[in-house]
C-alpha cells in the first residue's frame, strides 16, 4: 500500500507482493487487505508524485514507556501535508471513547508537529463486512479529542492494568516449579 501511494506501483504488483511476501499464514488476509485498499484508492486517487519523508514520533505514556506513532505515508495535496494512517484489523471494535483516544494519541504524538498542524489527516480501517473488507476512512476532526483529564485517566488505567498483568505473570512464573528428578 505504501508503494502504491508513494511509487504508483500497479495493482497487480501490489496483489502479487501481498500474496507472496511475509508469513504464509497471513498471505490470504494481506491480499484481502490490499484488495480493499486498492478499491478505496481507485476512488481516492492518492498522488504518487508528492510524498515526503518523516520521522516516527512517540506518544509518552510514562517516563519509561512510549508508543511509536507513524503514518503509512505522508503525501502533499493542495499545498498541505496529508498523513495517512492505516490499521490492518479485520474488524473495527473501537467504541466511541476508544476512537477519541486513538485520535487524541495521533494528534498529540504526530499531528501536533508544526508541519502537520493544519493537515487533513486520514485514518483508514478496512474491516470485513460479511466476507469482504470495506474501507472505513476517518478524517481529522471526525472525532472530538479527549480533554487532558480524560487522556490522563486513560493513561492511568493503562499503567494500572499493565502493573496488574506484570504481577500476575511473575506470580504464575514463580508458582511453576521445575520437575524434580530423584536421580540427579
């Protein structure tokens, strides 16, 4: 998909790459994903001649935990940069608050950078409906961003859940004792 946007590769080459590269178990899913993207892109028509390079940015959870944020590509259209984020899930189970959280994270980590502050970013999902994937594009502004207090609450919930899981893993690890062998 990146090569289709940035290099203008033909659809057959994109499908071939999805069908032959990567883990064999994922190739069918990759092909479905690429097919859905190509269908969407045939109407959207990204400009292959004006992509730009960019750095991965980070959403800071805590002093020690950061989440890397990078779009699939950034193109230039009508004098503005357009970051294109893509999610490969075959469903989109995100509730309204989760959608707002995701958009807030993109905004905080990437879209707040000076070059992208007025960008009409796109976020693309391709969930399956019945047996076929269909485009579910989000545009910047489709969801209200979370206020700082709600964002802080989400981060706190994540950190608490992470700590609970960490403790649980340690407890389970410590409860497993190696098999004792009398002859050793």
